[in-house]
């Protein structure tokens, strides 16, 4: 039996992947998210086509360029695309709904039949539409700990505690009850 043994080499820690959820207080991620959103917009504006598909291509190209430059991991970039897509989709749906209501309410035949009557109908329809839009916006403005969002006020859905974000940030846990779901207001 040989008395000489090899010295033990400590194992190197395993590399871990970047989490999809971002850490609370990760201001660097918020800054990178803003840069990603701006780069996506610039690429979209440079293109001739102005469609949902063109926007998706612009986000994919921004993701590819910034990931290749080492500004964020591929997984973190996918999270950024998800956040940006969610906000843009909600805005587009709201604008479409407003446009359809305006077309219906501003029909020239209605205006010719009586401007005051038409105005009353428009205001009534707008009131109902705004109520529905408000309900949809409340549902769309639900944010979870780890997501990136722009400046605004987050209200904990568990305890009602408010957190004011002065700039784009990663959504933290509630400092009062450690809740993870918030409603956002501006």
C-alpha cells in the first residue's frame, strides 16, 4: 500500500444560471431594461414595416445584440422581452378599444341627427368604456416581485402598503408583509 496520497483539490463551485426573476433592488437590471426598451424602439423606428411582427423582430434583434455584447444573459433578455411585450400588448388593446368607440360615437349620420343627442351618447358610451377600461387596466397592472417596471406607485395586494418607485426598478417584496403581488398606479 502506498503512503503517499494526492492532496485534495477543492471543488470549484458550479456556475448557476441567471434567474428569470430579478433580485429586488437590482437597479442595474432596471437600467439595462430601459436600454433594451430604447434599443428595441430605435430598431423598430429604423425599419420600414410598422407591425406587431416588426416590433417582435426589433426586440429579438435588440436581445441578440445586447446578449452578444454581454450586457445581459439570454434568459434575462427573455424576461425583458416578456415585460416589454406585456406592456405594449395592453397599450395596443386599449388604443384599439378607444378607436372603435370613437368611430361608433363620431359617425356623421349620428351627428347630423342631432349634435347634442350624439354628444350625450358619446359621453355615456365613453363612461361605460372607461369603466371597463379601468377594470382591465387594474388587472393588467398586477406586478409580481422580481419583474421590472417603470416609475410609479406599487400597492401591496395583501396589506395595502404602498411603495413609490422613482425610476425603472425591479419590483421588491413588500417591506410590510413580504407580499409578492402589487397593483401599480402612476
